[in-house]
C-alpha cells in the first residue's frame, strides 16, 4: 500500500513539474492504442465489394 502512495505522489510531482512532456507521452500513448485497436478490428473484418 505504501508503494502505491509513493507512486501516486511521484506521478503528481512529475505531472506538475513537466506538464508538456506528460501531455506528449499521453498523446503518443493514445495514438499507439488507437493504431493497435484499428489493426485488430480490421483483421476480423471481411473485405467488401
């Protein structure tokens, strides 16, 4: 439990100290997730006419 509290405090500190870098990492993570999701959903679809 103590480790979770320490991780939360470190996350808040990093988010406060470096907001632009954190935003950049979040956006790249969202793009990667959407790309992977798109590849997985397209694999299951059948090609149309």
